[in-house]
C-alpha cells in the first residue's frame, strides 16, 4: 500500500501546525500527543518548521511588505511558514513548493490568499537564491 503523496503530507503538516497554533503547542508536542504518528515526510516538514521558524518568519516578514506576521490570517501565516521552512531545508524545487503552498492557501483560506502566498513566496525564493549566490546548485537540483 503506497504512502501519502507529498501534497497529502503538506496538508497534514498544515493541519498539525494549525492544531499547535490553536493549542499554543509546538509541532513536536502535537505529534507526540497523536495516537498514530504522521508519515515521515510530514514529520520532516514539521521538524523543519520547528528548527527554522525564526528564520522562516523573518524571511516572510521581509517579503510581505506592509503585513505584520501577527496580522496575517492564521492559515496564510502557517502556509507561508511551512513552505519557507521547506525551501530552507528540503531542497524541493521552489516552483513546486510555491505551487503547493498556493493550492493549500486557496483550499484552506481564501481565494485571494493564493495570490498573496504566491507573491510572498516568490520573493522568499528569490532572496534564498540570491543568498546561495551564482554557481550554487538551484534548490531542488541534484547536487553532483
């Protein structure tokens, strides 16, 4: 029996981040309280969010000109945090991460959230690419 798709893992990670937000609990605390642990990719995403939350939030805050993190819709903020953490550690192609995040925002927030998430994450991806510098492998590309 095949495991969940990465899209399903991202959906599950978002739901667990939302649960943690509502309970004021860390992702690790939310996962520890589950009777059945989520799939490995979901766990890696949650760990990435937990380990890189400050950096992810700083990148999002810088890219979301005129928007404070605390004033964003909860789901939008969590989608942005999740996708930015994935861009920081997972090495998935930025276009895939952004597309997935836009889809999550449209489904779980508002139709307008998709455009907002797309704009913010496009800026975050560009900043990360600039940081990597010329000659660095593109995120998501195989490293030789």
